[in-house]
C-alpha cells in the first residue's frame, strides 16, 4: 500500500456550459436594447401606444436582469462569459433608457450624467479589484436597481399629470441610493486592494 490517492476517487468538477438559461436571458436583454431604443424614438413621433410598448419592452428586459443572476447562482450556471456580459447588458439597457429620456427632455441631463458616471465607474472598479476579490452586490445595490427600473418605467409610461408628478420623487430616491451605494462600493474596493500583513 503506497497510500497514494486513487485518481478515480478525485472529485469531478462539472464544466458549466456557456449556452445556458442564465446567459440566454442576458443575451435576450442585449437584443432587446436596440428594440427598446427604436420604440422610444418612434414614441416621440407617435401616440401614447408606442410609449406603452417601449415601457413594456423595458420591463421585460429589466426582469431578465433580475432573474438571470438568480438562475445562475441557484442552478450553478455561473460562467466567465456571464460575469462579463451581464453588467454590460445591464448598463446598456439603463444607459439607453436614461440617454433617450434626457434627449427627449423627459429627464434632466444631470440625472443621467450622475447615474451613468456611477454605473460605469463601479463597473471599472470591479475589474480593477478582480484579482483581489469580487465586490458582491449589496442589498443597497439591489434596492438601487429596483428604484432605477421603477423610475425609468414611470417616465416611460404615459402617466396622467397627477401621477407623472410622482416620477421625479422616485427618480430622486434612485439617484440618492445610486450615489450612496457607489461610495460603499468604493470603500469595499479600497479594502480589497489594501496590502495585507
């Protein structure tokens, strides 16, 4: 008896296929971005029906953003492709919505600038510290995402005047949570980069 480990007894690590349900939802979100953008452009030149269409497309795409990560974690379908594609699809959808809303004077440009600067900055920060660890999505980050989706949908839907006045308050809350969680992620990144020992 040599005491050597039996190679046959070694645990087999299953390789996660790139083509899986989570990545398919991410890909769907990317495909829906130009469709959504086109519907917003048409809605600016047409009746309220196209605004409703644009809002519904945005809602469907946003649901894929909330679901694909859960599926990946729940069923062990996390892939390197998904880790890169998911934030790209997320920022593409949010960015397109904010830019178009500002372009058509439905949303102040400073709001778009603040949110996009934070989103792109945190994405870059995640890549900057990826060798040292992963900045996990916090509860505040998830609240931020939900508030942004709700606020954008509110601006897209042809609301009556009384309800439309609520939109800026929802967007204000989204901006506040976006900025606060941004500082929190910066603090996490600095802790990960701090030399140990």
